[in-house]
């Protein structure tokens, strides 16, 4: 692990690096012999381009997994940006400043609460590795001036497209559900699935504006059926861990279907958008859906 201040980086093998903003979001640098893909650009709090250029001298193509701000925040310095064709309108919108200032405020709260977590870990468990410890906002960073402008893509992607990086080809998979424009990238030669927010080792947010729990479940079942038999590892965007076993995709697909047929225990609350939601708890993950969907959605 290499510490870059706000970012940490770690080689994952096969010329793949995770560029993390602990504990907020992971982006991935995937290097071929002619060019490299930067799968997401994080939150725009510090320059991810500078970090990526320390790791490779290849031509850089940004591919955004979806239009949420924490995955496109560092797009501005790049000229080559690819998005799914259905996300054009969402990427054209600037990020509301209120969302960014609210997030910046939550970092301070998280750091304060983390002190207790770290004390317990230091005393009893020693599980926390340096790359998993949250860090304060960088010196000189002013949340009041933080902005994420619209993205003008240079390339639109569709399901089934292939990105040739030289000696490495990435398959584009449209996996709507978390958002309508969500995509994954699959490296069939290496068996690596770069999942964006379609797969997580924690909550799966099917409650946010533009989310669709039905499509989310179908996308996961498609991955479980078509990709998992050829995959060895999944690279998710959140919950700190840069790698998860491929079989987790089947578990989450099953979980979405179980909510229909035999729902497990859940917690009810109201999300940040004022929507009543239910979080269904499974062994290694959870699924958050609107309460209205949980009550009334027809069987898939």
C-alpha cells in the first residue's frame, strides 16, 4: 500500500491498481500495453489524475460506472471520458452544492466516531490495516468551494461494447438498478469483474432517486449466470475492500429474490431524501429498498 495523502494505492496483480479514498470509494486503474482505463474518478477532493499518472504513462481513458457524484468527481481534468449512453442527461447536470457540503460535514462526524472504533481495535482485534483507516479532508481543502461540474463525455458506451487496451480487452456490461446507467467492466482473460455500485460487501442501495429494485435484481442474476462462472474476483467500489469472491454475486442475486418470496429481518427508517425505506439484512450484505416497493411490488 502506498499513501498519497488523501488517496492510497495498492497493486492487485495483472497490472490492476486500486486507487482508494478511505473509507469512501474505490476507483480502479486497469493497464494495457497501449492505454489504460481509470474506472471512476472518485469524489474530486484531490487530483486522482496525478495519482494515476504516477502509476502509468499510458494514455488514460476514464470510464464512469454510473453518474453519481462520488464516482465522477474527478472527471474534469480528463479529455477522454466514456459513459453509458443512457447516462447522458444525468452527467450533464452539476452536482447540487448541498449534497457536497452535507457530505463534508459527515466526514468530521465519522472521524470523531472512528476514535472509539480504533480504540477497541487497538486493544483487542488489530484488524484495521492502514489503508482502511479514514482520513481527514486534505489541508487547504475548502468544502464551501467544492464543486463537481457536468461531464461532457467523449465516448458513449452500450452493452456488449469492448474496450481494447492492448493485450487486454474489457467487456462493457449494462447493469441497471442502482442507477439506470450503471455498468460493470469484465476482463475475461484475468477473470476480474469491476462492479461499480452493482455489487458491494455491504449495503446495496436500491432506494436512491433513479434506482429500480427490479432491474437491480435482474442485473445481478445476469451477472451470476453469465459472468460468475468465468470470474475469479469482484472489485466493488465501496466498503473499503477492493476485492470480493465471485460467489458473492449469486448471494446478492438470491437476496433480491428472497425479499419477494421470504423476506428476512429488516430495519425501517427514512433515507436522506425523505423516502421511507427498508434495509433487509443478510449474512454478508444488505439491500435497501423503498418501503412502497417492498409492500406492493409484484413478483419478478
